[in-house]
C-alpha cells in the first residue's frame, strides 16, 4: 500500500511528496559528502483537454508516454518524479554541466521521436527542461522556488 501512495497513479513515477523527501536526502548528502546532483525540471505545456472530448484519453496517454521516456533514459541511481499536472523532475547524480546538457538534448530527441507518429506534430506539447545543481547552501524551498527560473532559462 505504501508504494501506491508514494506514486503518481497516472504516470507511475514517484509523486511530489515522495520527491520532496528524496530531494531532502540528496541535499543532505551533497552538503555532507560534497556529492554533485543536478535537479532537472520538465514542463510539458499543453492546453487542458475538454473532459467531454476524447483527448482526455490522449492526455493520459501523453502522461504515460512522457513518464516512460524519463524512466527509460535515466540510470538506476537517478530519480524521476511527477511533481505537478504537467510538471516532472529528475535528480541526476555525479554529472557535470556538459553531461547534464547532453542528457537534456537526448531527452528532447527521444521526446520528439515519440511524437513522429502524429501527421503534423500538432498533438505534441511544448517541452521545456531547465536545471540547477544542488549547492551547499540550498534547501528544498530554494531549489523548488528556482524551478520557474530554470525552465524559463531553457526556453531562451
């Protein structure tokens, strides 16, 4: 039962509450041992579907598709979470900035490839990925508050 309550049932990834607990542990580890962890924020922007429209099923399928892409493209020691309606997060250990940027490009390529089936690409949501590294003075509050800034930087 505990595993179910720690997961987002639509995405199959850990939920925001479990992610916050994992982030707190990563912050402690980074501060204590000097470990290097990147925190990635992903926003899949899409107009909310009409509940009476069949696109609700499309939105559910999209959530599953994105969650699968994230889970299939991280290492076992990394962590993927669904932290909001169209918001996801990744914790990636022991990568430098070049490796994180390469990971972001690889995720974007896989995300684009997942939508090649659509004839005109109109069903593809706009994906933005931003990141920060966990620093020695960071807290969950400071890192989560920098989410919008990190995603905004990625859109430029």
